């Protein structure tokens, strides 16, 4: 026999925070050289073009692994180049299921002409490799350590930056099977790291408004937040962009996408945005809102396929 009181209590949703099952979706980048950037992302990160669509003068092309969209490239050649001191993208982080898959992707990136390797780090929660694409957008390739190994102190998930030897990593984890599998191996957008002008304003938007929960605030110049106890789905820093104002129209980040399980989650988001007096649009399946630096954030009902990514 079911205890109705217990069942009702367990079904209560805290509408102040985003659903624990929320996760990141394909990031949109505005690019000046669609063909060149497509070649780079397919060769360096073993992504495949999934579909494209023309919208007026723009061409929107979605790349991913299998049926999972991971990045949308929007051809906008008339825009100025990315300014790394401006608010916007610090990096898009592609998450891989295991060390062999990560190692194979790192090798592909290292062999790609025009590759700009930035560094590699052990963050306690993850192992990560960093690159910069030909138009100045940061990219992280990473895999997570098991959650039971994460260090928790003072109500935070602790992260740090320790050098990770890339040659040793490839030697220990690269397999021919993973190299041969390429884009058939699973991948997704694990998190998005943003440049902002002020961390307190960023917290009010991404934590109080969008509903992520802060996971680490003691890291100098940065704030990390997530859904469901993950180490972070979104990070914000002021390392290059302290004091930056609203973004100018440039190449680079076009949209940050978040997926939630169902419409009730969007209703809760709408309530938070109204309480914060933040303007937004709502088409029934997604809510779109701009952060204080005019970075567009789209929160959609789960199951975003290529068609939905192209329709944003």
C-alpha cells in the first residue's frame, strides 16, 4: 500500500532551482568561414555534419556525433572577429564517455592543420585538454572522474588546475579501436564556460534566474554552477573580461542551449524570470532570455533533435 503523504512530498518540486535532469545542448557559433570551420570541427573533434538549412542570407549547419547535435555553425561572414576581452564564450566543453574516446579525439585535434593546443589539466573532477579554433573560440575536450572521487568541502565541489601530461595521457589511454571509431563514439556538450563582466550579476542571472545551483565560488575570478549535483554545467569568469559591458555583434557565441525534461520546468523558469523582471520570449517548447551581457540563452524541452536546433 502506498503512503500518499510520502508520495506527495517526494513529488514536490523546488521551483527556485532548475530540474536536476537539466543538461546542456548544442552551442551556436557565428562563423566567418563556414567551410573552413566545418572542416576544422569535423577533422579536429571527429564531428560529422548532420544537417543544414538556409535562413535568408545565413546558412545554419549542425555538427555532432551519431544523432546528438553538438554545435551549430551559422555563416555570418560580415561580422567582426571575436574579441577575447569581451563578454561571451570562454570555451565550449565536449564531454566523452571514457579516456580512450577522449584520447582519440585529442590525437585527431593534434593532427589537424591549424591546430592551436592551449593546454591540459587535471581538475580533480575531470581530465581536460584545451584548444582554440581558427576563429578564436575556445574548446575543451574532457572526461569526468567518477562522482564518488569528487572532493566536497564547505558545501562546494572542489576543482583545481594541475598540469596533465598530454603525451603520457595518450600513451596510457589511446587505443586503435577508439581511433578507428571516430565520430561513432558518443559525445555531448558537457558544459559551457562564459566570459562575463561581473560575477555577482552573473550569479543573479544564471543561479537566481535560470536556476542553476552554485557548486564552487572560491575559485579566483570564477563561479561554477550546475543542475543535479554535477560539478558544473555553466561557468562564468572575469579573467579577461572584468567590467565588460553588453556584447557587440561579432563572430563567436550565438546561443547557449539548456535542455529540461518537460513544460512544467519551463513554467517554473518563467516564474523565476518574471520575479527577476527579466524580459523573455516563450514559444511553448522553449524560453529565450538574454543575460546581462546580451548572450542569448535558450532553455528547451528535452529531446532537442537536429530540426529543433536548426529552428532556434
